C-alpha cells in the first residue's frame, strides 16, 4: 500500500465504510446491490450544508481481506458513489 503497512485484522469483523454521493436513495440502492446478503447496517452520517451530498455510514461483516477490499473497490466503481472513505 505505497509505504503503509496493512493493518492486522482479525476476521470475521465488522468493517466500516463511508459512502458519499448526491442521492441518498441511490446510495442505499447501491449498498443493497453490492453487499447482497451480508450482514450490514446503514446510517446517515451527514448531509452537506448545501444539501448537494449525503454520506452514509455502512458497516458490513467481512470474512477476509479480499472480501473487504473487493467491497471497497465495488463501492468506488458504482455510479451512485462519488467517494468512499
């Protein structure tokens, strides 16, 4: 990871992602589509002052490194998602 060591993580674990996009409903649909049947929770983290963006806090039960990174990549690639933090 470009000079940063990978964290040591005990799997399975609940991993948190923050997704940012212009449409809360589209973000929620993207999450449902991508996490499929995995155990997860969604909460509104914040709406921008102008209302242009909403961020959702998503926690997903992941079972290994590949699953965790794969979800991050899938979220990043989805049209409804502007940023993944």
